[in-house]
C-alpha cells in the first residue's frame, strides 16, 4: 500500500525542500514539476513539507503525497531540524525504497539515513554550492561543506542541475554525476484586469521597466543592478521582485542604494498570476548573480520572450549560450549600465528578435517532461541495482 492507502510500487521520499504546492522558491517549484509528472506516470511519491510553508490541510497535491513535519523558526537550523525529523519518519513510518535529498546541508543526515535504512537508495540533487552563500557564518558554512562531502561519498546517485556543478563534483571528489537541467512551463495567460491592476499598484507601465526576479540575497548582487540603473537617467523603471531572506537587513541596504529614487520599484514577493503579469509586461530581464545552480527565473523570463541581461556565470552561459551578446562580468556595474543603455536604445524589432531567440532556445532545451523522464530512469536503474547514468 502507498502512503495514501492505495496499492503502488516502491516509495520515493523527498526531503530538503519546504514542500509543495510551491509558493516559495526554485527548489519547491522543481519538486512540484518533477514529482507531479512522476506521480502521473504511476510513481509512488511522498514529499515532506515544513510546517508554516504548506497549508496544514494539504495531504496530496497533483497526485503527490505531502506530509508536513515541524521545523524550527531559526534560519540557520530550519532545514537541518526538519531533515532530521524526516529521516526518522522515513525510518520508522514510511520506509521508502528511495530517499531523495535536495541540498548540500540536508545531506548532513545521509549517514543517519544509511544507518537506519541500509537497503534504501539515497539520491541527492545539488542546486548550488550552498556553503558559498554569504548568509552563512563561517561555522555554518563548514557544516554545510561537511554535508557536501557526505553528498559526494554517501549517496548512491548524485543529480546536478547544471554541467558546471557536475564538473565541480567530478573534479573535487572524483565521482560520477547525472545532469538533469531544470525545465520551464509555457506562460499562462493573465486576465487583463489583473495585469492592469497590479501594474497600476506598482506604478509600472507595459514595456516600461526592466525586471529582476529572485530572493533578495547578497549573492544575487541586486545592489549592482541598482547602481548600474542609477548611473544615468533612464526613461524606464527598475522592478525588483522578491523577498528578503535576511529578515530585512539586505532590503534596507538596497533601499539605501536606491536613495528613494522613484525609478526603483520594490515589488515584494509575487507568485502565480501576479508574477506572470510582471514577466509578461517587462521590457527586458536582468540578473547579476555571482552564484547560481540553474536559475529558474532566467528560464521563466526567456519563456516569456524577454531579452535578457546576465552576468557571465557558467550556469547562465549554459542557459543563454556561449555566444549570447548581452553578458557582463560579475560585479561589472559599468558594463551592466552600458548594456542597459544598449537595450533602451535598441529598436523594438531588435528587442523582439532577441527575445524570440531566448524563447526558442529555452523551449527547445529546457523541458520538465524531459527532466522527469530522466529522473524516472535513474530511479529505475537504482532499484535494479545498476549504476545511475544518463
């Protein structure tokens, strides 16, 4: 019997995320898109959720079983405490055939999983080198680095969301990795009244703003975007969409950088139709990150046919292509400002052509259906005792 009381095959239990339905971050969106497809194909899947992120009455979502467990409110301990409780629940209650851990930090409990469930196959998905994130104090970064070591040495299959991450694991640990890039869904139409009302509330006009979408963290280098935008007068606005993961400290830093300029609009956290409306009406998309795995917001922007300005990180190059012209060096504020000038001076036809090229590239190369099929194949190989290879 599966977790919903139905006859089913081997159980896949997923931890390391905040849970589904996705209303928070990229990992949650990734899990919802992948596991809803696996469930539709007959896979028995249980996703563990953290209390406070998923409505308490949600027991299933898009065919996937959801089980909510407590998590401390501490930003440093939340993922660790929740993952620990998930591993115990798996060992004494759900008894999965496959344990899939998302994130390097949660892999700190891979030894416990192997001890309590020696017959289970342990998978790990890496969405980024988490210990490099600036929010972590040095002791926490060292703990996450230990989780990275366990993710390389104590898991049966390692899944990377970009070739750059796969190269890192191979070079540092000498281990084989499967690469399954994120996908993107076709943009959903937004009712015009919803779109018009949101833009009016934000003080934005269609094709009258540059768009940034992500959590507001230092490694996203949002201040660079603001500084580049304010280096000269602009006929458009800069819309910054996202929440502050630091409890307000970084947002205050960004507000000081903006200096009260009415051209910089802090839109807060947006999801669903509101986020779709902001994508659908933007002039162009900009990201200045210094650290990424496989940025979903960039994929989404491309799916809307937006021309994109991006820092020259390897994951960005994987998405946009090595020959993409509108790239700038990480921390290159002047170069980014120059690209903004280029975009604003470009004829509408050039922007349309660039955006269409982005849309075609992401549609052809980044598919959730393909990603889910690849993951299902890896699960099948692991359960059959074969090496996990794509």
